[in-house]
């Protein structure tokens, strides 16, 4: 199987996987699979020959169309994961502050009463 054909196959797998959607629970295997497929694609992109046959050009156009179809969804999923991480960090900070509210209080502006 040629490099371009293998690239098309992996792109189709990636597109199908991404279009399933980001699961609410058990995201680790989903993300790992996306990373594995992207790594495989990257390795194949480095092996692409400089000159293409007509068949390879046709397959290349199919790959580009697939990319245009799933890249917006992949970007949306990435933004959703970033947002979830940010919210989790905020909750963690707020929880720590609630558990010990005086841990981060600075000494500036404190009044010490001195009785003689």
C-alpha cells in the first residue's frame, strides 16, 4: 500500500473517530486514540514523495476534503477540553481557599493593638 493510500486510510479513521464526538466520561482513551492517529499521519506526511501520479492527486484531494470536514469539530473539542481544564483548576483553587481561607492573607494593612 502506498504512502498516500495509507494516509487516506488513517485520515478516514481519524475523521470517523472525531465525528463520534467527545465523550463526557472516559475522555482519556478518546484523546489517546486521536493523538495516536495524528502521530501516524504526521509520520506518513514526512514520507510523501515529491511528485504525484494522477491517482495520488485524486487521493490527496479526498484527504483535503476529509480534513476540512473534521478539523472544525476537532478544534471545538480542543476548546471544550481547555475550558473544562480551566474550570477544574478554578474549582480546585476555590476549594482550597474555602478549606483554609487565611492561608494566603498578606500581612499588609494589619493592625496590632499594643497595650502598655
